[in-house]
C-alpha cells in the first residue's frame, strides 16, 4: 500500500473570470521506502501539490490518501493529529524555532502529540544521532551552520513514527555540497522506510530520486522510467539509444 | 549535426530546389552553420539513393531538380527528432539543432521533443547519481568525475528549460505557424562542420 496516494486531485483558486487551475487531475503515489521528486517550471503547481499532499490545503476535487486514510473531509483536529504523527515537512528556510535548542526543535512535535518530555527528548536525540548531529543537540539554531540547520529540520521531519516526508526546495538555501548531503539524508530516511515527496531546485538534486514526475501547467505530463542499477551501467555509451 | 536530417526537415515543409534548401538551412540555423552547395547536392543524392527523398528527372541539371520527402523520409525524420543524442561525449550542438529544427517542422510538437530529451537527461543523471550513492566505496576522483558529468548534464537540462520558456513566450507574443523563415542573423560562430 502506498504511503501517499493522490487520486485525480485538482485545485482551483479564485472564481469566475479570476479562476486559476493550480493543479489538474493529478494521480500520484509514493510508496514507503521510495523517494519521488517533482520537477517543473515556476507556476507549474509543485508547491500546491506538496501542500495538498501534506493536508495543509484541501483539494477542490479528488482524494488524498495518507497511509490508507482519506484526509479529504477530515475534521481540522483529526488532520492536525495525522500531520503531527505521520507527516514531516522540510522547507527551504528551515523553519526552526530560534529559542529552542536543536534537540528541543526535533522533539517538539512529539511533545505536542502528548509524548512525555523525557521520551520525546530520547527520540529526538536518536533522530539527531542518525543524521550525525548528536554533538550539536544543545546548540541553538543561530549557533549552527546552514547545512546543520537543515539536517536538524530533516531530523524533526522524520522523528518518531513519522513516515511521510514532504520537502519543498530543501537545498534551496545551501551550497552544492550541503545540498547533496540533504538529499543523501532524505534518501537514507527512505531506506529506513519513510516515503518522501521532494521538490528539488535543480535536476542534479532531482537525480537522487527513484522517480521524477514532470509537471507542466498543473498537470503531470511525464515521468522517468525506473532507474537502472549501477551494475547495468558499466558501459554508459552502449546504454545510450542515440544513433551514431 | 546532421545535414541529412536538417534537409529532410526542410523538405517536410514542401518540395524544394537544392539552392533553396541551402538558403533555408542557413536561415533556419541562425547562420551559425554555413553550408556549401556541393554538400547539399551530395546529401540530396544520398537521401534519394536511400529512398528518403525523391526528385523529378534524374538526368536533369541538378539545379533544375525539385526534391520532395518520401513517407520513409518522414518516418526517418520523426525518429531522428525523438532519438536522444549521444551524451557520453559533449553533444550540445546536436541537441540544439534538434530543438531548432523541431521548432520549425510542421506537425511536430517542439515541447514534446524538448520533454523527450529532458526526461532522457534526468534519467542519465539518475544513473550517475546512483553510482556515487555508495559512500562505503567513496572515491574522491570518481566523485569529482561524476559531479563533472552531472553538472554538464544539469546545464543541458537548464538550457532545455530556458528554450521551452523562450519558445512559449515567442509563440504567445507573435503566434505564427512556426515555419516562416526568421530574419537572417549574421552570426558565424566558428562551428564549421
């Protein structure tokens, strides 16, 4: 079963003459363990797709299944609970709370969900440790580099039992080496069973994904074929379909 | 760059004489690739020999012969436009010419051609990225070489995105059938082939 499934999802903003189709008839699924990237020009609906996938916005038509549950029509409280427990978000500008340390930022969503402070902190430490940040746990965001802040944001997004990670240009504010480290971490979370839907800011970062879906004018117009494995790539020249 | 396929593309717009093909070829490529008339007639003879084009009067003076594309020629052109170029060596020019040609061939959706190439490039990048996923066998020189390839391919994807945007803007600002020769630009950038 897919962790995330969008069925014939459309979103219309405005009414009458000012009506704009942000996304139209999107069918998309992301399995546990899988990293899917969305590419498309600005205004093609990538961010709208991500906010609908995370139930932060309601589609005009269509269904959004998160871990088998249709979130369309759910009450605000139920949606908020599902988001806290299941969905993690990573944004370009990190969105860490300045007054909290790294580990407090990471454990906050668990505490909001009723987990005791002690248990939440232990899980937060575990998430930081997995991302190589255990020694930064008690630092405040302004004491961390940009790359470290984004790694803390990823730890927060996957802490506890959260199994759907949504990331909107997570490397947008980082240099290429840190940008690659962020994608490597998201992939590592996927290998641990998380499903990730990412809007990367260039094709280099998108190429970390198992599957790339291309959006154009709010529609999914194309996607990559399943990637070949390294052992099949010994002769890249031979794999090229071009004529000579 | 394939003169053969560029001539087929021009013939797909309708029958033409050799001198006309030379003029239109140079105009359609922004005068970046000059062509001598001998190359044109040699290529046309080969297209005819291979059944991709035909002319009236094999024995007539070559300047009097009017060439047209055959159905096999149409198929060959369509196949060529959608076949990704060899990107294991720097092939930018071939991709550029395909997009330039595709933007002028009737009944070819240039945005579809762009997407075929964009998808192919991203798939190729996925293959390279998979090669450096394995940190346990990290090799700095290999990572640098893979990065070089990824940056090169990323630049080609960016160019396709820019071309896509520019063509859409041009189509929006002055809708035409896309086959009208553009004003000739005197740019000879040393790409003599």
